[in-house]
């Protein structure tokens, strides 16, 4: 992973955490746990998917759907 790729992933991850905090009304620690333990984050950090090239809102659509379907989302 290059520095540029890591930068993109870090920026998207930060946005995902903020969006989870807003939409799921949770604190930062809970939001971070939700993001970092998600399948979406696994895909985001998998260079083969190219997901890190997408916009944070595009990635968040996947994450939100995953969290809404997950029994531990609330």
C-alpha cells in the first residue's frame, strides 16, 4: 500500500466515522468500533476492490446498509 492509498483510506474512514456518529447517534468510540469491525472497512482496505478510490458517501452507502442489517448495529 502506498502513502497515497493510505491517505485516501484514512480520509474515507474519518468521514465514515463522522457519518455513523450522526446517523446512528453514537459516540466516537462506538462509531469507530462499528467502522473498523465492518465488512465494508475490510473491502475499503483491500487494494483489489478499488473502493478507496470512491467518494466517502458512496462507501458509506455500503456501510449504512451493512449496519442496518446487522443485529448489533443499534
